[in-house]
């Protein structure tokens, strides 16, 4: 009966002598194996011996098996004891680990060709780029109620993520009524950048209760901002100069 | 019980935490490479082997730890690219089918520090490639690593073939098995068995002295 089991199975006595083996076990193991020890790679013997004393229930462990076709085959080995006999099932897991081994090999090849000086330069460069992003959208308080954020260079997703973090923090700490974003020094705006920009404006709107104002929009930007069907939660003003003049006049008005 | 530094390192390897492992090594008070290899890297990797034997981790975990350890070694002890003409040459390889290459990677690194020009072939190099490379490059030393018992018969073949090269290189034999078993029968009286890092260092010292005296 046990011969027809669909897995490699052996029954052994307490000395490890193999009494019965399933057809699958015959296919897996060397023919001249007489004891269970013969089936295991020498380096797995210590592990095997821990399961050769009768215990209750069943236990499973990984071990390397000497296979008929492969001298070194990783298997999950399950053991259960029934008085003086043990039932042992081998489930080869070599194939599952093989994928992992191949990945590791790739990684190793990659490692051996990696120039770590270059690698470290690349890391330093990434750090510098992040710093550049931080500096490309400084949050400048002009007065207690007014803040000014010029956006320098191209507007990309990564830059906007960095700028957003800084701007929200500054807006939270100050009590600004008006926040101006200046696009005068802005280059290209890509699609993901626009998305992040509109998110930032929306967040600032909710925080302040007032929409932000955009100044210095060039015709090119107007087209890009409009092309994306974003419902901009902002007001547009023409330039910083006009805004400041207007504010200064309001400030001056009561005196005159 | 406080856990040892080697055990801490082993856990970082098993967690796949290469950044923390790098920092941990850089923070060691003694930055001598030999000491780091002997007291931290080697015991950490042996510990990982023991954990497998105790059924606490799987082969997949071991693979991850190996990859992380390799990365940390590569990152910290980069092969120097300076083009000074070095006089002595050594090549290092694992026998075909051998995947345990970290030990010989460390040995390779120690030879480089000693001013040797080295070729490191890493895991599983078939004998024919080793032979071809050694014929062309003519190294004074060829280091072999063996960690799996069923590979032992192959070792004999490697030693015999490489030992018979016209320039008569010294064949060093190391790896995990060298410490556990007597490899003498597999060396054809041609190989020098190196059981651990200390023995490698000692061999290098003696080699240096012979050169000075010669």
C-alpha cells in the first residue's frame, strides 16, 4: 500500500534502517541506501540525529538529501514516530529555492561589477539633487500675513514633493493670510508636477481658508496649467510688483 | 544574557538590513580587517549555519544573509583599482558546485592588502576555466575553497591538475570543511591546508620571510 504513495516516503526502525520505501522514494534516493543516514548529506547528519529519538506528533525540517540524479537536493523532511518505527516523507524544495539562488547570482554579478566609488558619487549626487529641490521653492515670509514662494527651475514630481513638505510646515507655523506662488523663474512643468502642485494649492487653501495666489504666469505656463483639467483653487495676479504696490497702497491709505 | 557582536551582525544579515550592518561594522573600535573578519564576519556566518541546523531558519534565509554579507564586504573592502605593478599573483575560486564563497572572498581581500595582485572568481568555477586562466596568468598561488562533502572527490582532481601547472603554483585549500575534516587524503601531498583566517595570515607571513631570506 505504502508503495503507491504519491510522495517519497520511507519507514525506518529506531536504528534508522529503511524497512519500506514508496515508489517515489525509490525514484528519489540512491538504490544502495540501507539506512536513513545514507540518504542525507554528511553536513545534514547532525540535523537528522535530532529527530531520530522518538517524539510525539510530527516535525518538519530542511535537509540536503543525496538524490539519485542530484547529489545534493534540498528537501523538507517530515518525521513522525509510531512506537519504534518512524515515518519519513521527503518533499524536494530545490526548485523553489532555485529562483532565489538565481536572483542571488544576479545580485552577485552586479556586485562584482559595481564600482563603489561611482556608487557613492551617485548617492552624493542624489543627496545634492534633493537639496536642490529644497532650495528651489523657498518659503519666504514677507510680512506677518504675507508669504512668498518663488518656484525655480522645472516643476517635477520629486521637486514638488520636497517643496510641499517644507511649504506645509512653514504655513502651519506662521499665520499667513496670503501666500503667493511666483512662476517667473519656472521652466518646464511636467504632468506629474502639475498634479502635485495643484494638491499643494488645495492643501494650503484648506489650511488657510483662502486660496493661494499665483503670480508671474507666462503664456506657456497658462497653457500647461489649463491643459490638465485641474480645477485650480487659486487666484491669478500679474506680478509681484503689482501685488506689492497694491499692498503698500492699502498700508499707506489710512495715513494719507 | 547579552548577545555577542557577532550575533548582532548575524541578525542584521538575516533581517536583510544592509544599511544597519554597514554602520555596525564602521562603528567597531578595532577597524583592522583581519580582526573584523575573524571576530565578526566569520562567526556571524557560522552562527547562521548553526541556526539552520537547529531548524530555526530556512535555506532561503541563509541566502538572504549571504547576499547582505556579500554586499557589506564589497562595500567596505573594495578591490583597489590602482594600477601599480604588483609582483606576486594569486587567484581564488570555489570548486564547481560550491556556492559558499564568502570565506574565500575575505581571504582574497587579505592577500590584496598584503600587496598581491589577485583574481577572485567566487562561487563555482569549473576546473577547465580555472586551468585555462591559470595557464595564461601564471599565478604563484591558487586558493581553493570547499564546503560541501560530496565535492571532496572533485577537490583531488583540482589539486592534481592545478598543481601540475608548469610554473608550479602553491595550492592553498580552505573552506569550512578544512576546519572540520582531515583533508590530507584529498591533497595529493601537493596542497597546503588552510584551516582558518589565522592560518592564512601565518602562511602569508612565512611566505614573506622566505622571500626576504631568499
